[in-house]
C-alpha cells in the first residue's frame, strides 16, 4: 500500500507536469534534474557488440534527454570509457536517445564532430586549402566541386551505433538494458584503373570528387555536403605488351555517396544534374617531364556498386567490406599506332603517350615523311 509521503510526491509530480503542459515553460536541465530526482533514477546498462567491426581500446557515449523541451534535449550526458563491452550509468528517470562510437572525438585527427542534437549530430571531414593547378594536358573536363578533404579515411576507421529512444518507466525508477551494435560508417572502395603505356609514367596522383563529406550519426545516413578526396598509395602494374593495359589500384575510405544520391531507387533518381557528378581525376607524370591528366565521370558506376552492396546487406544482414569500381577492362586490346579520341578506348581504358628516350612520340608528331632508299 502506498504510504502518504509517496502519495504526496506523485501529486506534486503530476502538478508539475500539468503546469508545464499548461504554460509550456522551458525548464533548464538543472530544473529538470531536480524534479526527476524526486521521482527516481534510471539505471542503464548497455552491452556493446563489436562483431561487425574492430574492437577498440575505448569508446564514447552520448545520452540526449527526450524531455520534450528543446532547450534541454540538446544538452547530452557524455561518457568516455576504456571499458568497451559493457557500460552502466545512473541518470534521471526519463527517455533518452543514444549515440555510441569507438574511441573519442580527439582521436580522429582529420574529422570534426557536432552534437547540436540527436537528429543533427554529425561527423565531417576537415577541409584543406585548395591546391594551385598547373598548365598541363587535360583529356576531358576536370571537375572540382565541394571542398578538398584533409587527409584520408581508413576503411572501418569509425564505427557508430545509435538508438532514438530508451524508454523511461511509468513507475518510479527503472532498470533498462540493451545491446548496441556499432557498424563502420566508412566504406572501403577498391578502385582499379586500366592504363595503356604505363612504361611512360613515373608517378601518378588522383582525386575523386563529390563523395559525401560526412555522416549523420543519429539518423544513420550520409549528408548532402560533398568533398573531393585525395587518392594515394597506388599499386602500379606495368604490362610489357603495349597492346594490353597495365593497371593502377588503390583502396580509399569514404562515408559514401551524398544522401541525395542514395535513395536506392534507380527508377526515380535523375542523374542529369552534373553538379552531383562523381569524377575521377588522374595526373600522370611521365619520364620525360610531361604531365598528362584524365577526368572520368564515374557517377553511374559508383551508384550501381553502392546499390549492389546495399542490396547484399538487406539479403544477408552482412555489411559489404569493400566496393569494387573498375575503369576499363584488363582484356581489351588496342593498336599502339592508332589514334583514340581523348586517349580513351571504347571500353574506357586510358592511353598514355609513348615516350622514347625522353621524347614524347605520337603518330601525329612526325609531320611529313620522306622515304629515302639507301644502297649497300
């Protein structure tokens, strides 16, 4: 049987709730905590399952109160802990939204975090100053939009779990437990480019444009803001047969496609707006000192591969570790003495000018030919 003191407390809490509804007063977090302290505490236990990603040495949790008071709900409780398999805390008895991720904000040097609210919480790549361009040979139109991303993203580098609600109790105080399952929000992309005449090159640089610059942690989706990402750590494979391509390959990390390209409904998506184009820009530095640049629009290829990975995830419940994107094919043959528009083959392979003894030689460079018979 409820004693008289508890009965008075229930009446008081009901009066407070009625007053707040009637006058719509915005309480401070301190005022809210003072009121709920009279009603009990919530004992929360989260078990964290890292099986979908790398187990970290530490983790961070943000608890956003769901009080219905906007000024209060944006002020989270923040926890940094080295215990990564289970986490327990005691907070005022109310509903909460939860964001959990590996390590802490300061351990991601090229990322910046924002926690203005649960729904708006996001992580973004930092920007770097734009590089000055050189006067070089360009095949196709080189596209640069958004901002240049600072550094590179390591695939599986950031793993996040979120939950929009941890329900408070109807009665005084409660014990709640649940499992958080962080998943990597950074996709790995294995990019292979088939290139003819790689014997003429000594180095290559590249970038990919219009990838998503960040990720909304609470609602689990990429943001529309785009960035241009530097591509490095190329693996070079030269083919001694000039009629067949060699290849350059790299793996880079990305948050994925911008959210306006990730509706996963190809029939309703329009790719006509070229401001959304995902383009590969490559600079080849030749052994004679020349620089040759290529730009390829890979929007359709990226959309198709990300949709394929998404569908596999739905069917199997497993996250696809890497997206495979290939430019050209390894089996297409070319005639080294023929001319190709923009130095690109029918199947998309790239052709570098042939360099002999430090001189760049092409069929059109010879001019008029004089045939002279020599007698021995």
